[in-house]
């Protein structure tokens, strides 16, 4: 009897919930039809059910990794860079699309109203129906030369300092790329009408009609390394034993990637803690590479701060020499020789 009463109660509650939900949907529908401010999708302007949705690597970067869809590094550009993305056409009639016009948003300044410049027309005949995605899809690519030309900037490489400055200031929030859908019935689904925040919050409906090419003030050089070291200890803080470091201290170490451009140093004294203090390596110190300039950060296990200076790399990129010190009075000159068969940029330096 208890079970039956409980079941009847559940059924009644479910029916009340369904009825309430139906009333709520009806209320929302009525409100959005009578009040345009409650219609974020701009139903009157957007062709209902027709959207170019982002797919592939750019969607993974934006939606799942929290990264820009694509990045361009003006300071180290080679001219081979491309802005590439996959796009799937979502529509009740998958053959209702004729073509897509892609525009780049050119600006005279960071705060200026952008001017749309046509980059490319992609015909529907270029879309594939091979089962990769449910609907027809296409891979769209713009070369960096096409992008720069659309922005009215020189496209010779390496980029001039004025072009680099323009990209990192005028387009510091990224270069906008928009796509208008030209439909088979002669109408259009314009990028400017894709305004619903909900679309951008869904991986299935994230629009490929409004994209951004990030302009990043960074040089993507990897200086992670395994190396052998040889250190001449030039100073030891109060309480240390410099006589234990006579000659050169040798060993092995590593710069290990922590994040983009940032690396951990396996021993920031490169053997000095062992010979002068009979202690473990100095860990917790980091180095950062910003377009060849090396700076230190973090602190070791005793909260000591380190400075690297006079850093040079030999022409072969295999040997790095630097001076180091900490705020307790320890110091030395170290030579690092790569043991992983790779090289460092020869242009690395410290200020």
C-alpha cells in the first residue's frame, strides 16, 4: 500500500511539473514574440535553422581548451602561417546554401569602426558530404598574405616593425573574420545577425560566421632542454663552504616546460648547493622566454630569488653560458651543453 501511494504521488508531481513547464514555455514564447528585447536570436532577421557552425581544431581550442581558435605571432612570422577552420552547414534543408562570403574586418585604429573587406567566396560545391559531420562541411583557409592584404598591410617577411606594431595595437583584440550565407532562394543569413549568446556557449552551435584571428605578442621558441653543466662558483652566502667547490662543479639538469614560454630549472645553482652546502638542488625557480629575452621568476625552497645575466649561446646553438646569483649571496658562472641533440636559438639574451 505504501508503494502504491508513493507511486501515485510521483505521477501527480510529474504531471504538475509537465503542466508548469508547458505554461512557462508558452509564456516565454508569447513574451519573445511581443517584446523584441526578449528575442536574442533576432528571429525576424536570421534565417531560422540556417547556421554555419565551427568544427575541428579551432572549436577544440576555443570550447574545450580555453585558447584562441588560431593565433598569429607577428614578431616571428615567416609567411607560411594560415588561418584554417572547418565549418558545418546546419539547416533543415542541407541543400539550401549557395555560397558563403567571408570578410575581414579592417580597422584604422583600435577603436575605429571596422570596414568589411571581402576575402573569399566559398561555393556550396566545395562542401563535402562524407559523414565526417552530420551535415555538409568545408575546410576554409586564408593564407597570412591574404589576411594582411585584406587589412591593407605589407606582406613581406619578416614583417616590418611598423606592421608588427599595427597588428599588436590596432588589432590587439584580434582580427575579426565574418561569414555571410548566400542562400539558394536569393536571401542571406548575415553574420551581423548572429547575436545569441547561447550559440557561443554550445559546442554544437558555436558560429563559424564570427571568428577571431588572435594577434599574440610572443615568439613561440621552445628552449626546453636537457643538458650537462659545468659551474665555477664565485660566491657563497654566509655559512657556506666555498672550498668544497674548488675547480668546476659538474652534473646534469633540465629546463622543463611549465606553460607556453615558461620553464622550470632543475637546479638554479647548477651544483653549488651540493658542493657549498651539502644540500639538495635549488628547485622552484623558473625562466621565461619572451621573444629571446630570458627572465627569471619564482623562488627556491628557501624563498631565495635568482637573477640570470650575461647569457649567450654559441653559433651552433648547443652551448649556453650565463652568470647567476641569488639574494643570499650565492653566485656562479655556468656553462650548459645540450645532451638531447637539439639546439637553442642563438639570439637568446638577458638584460
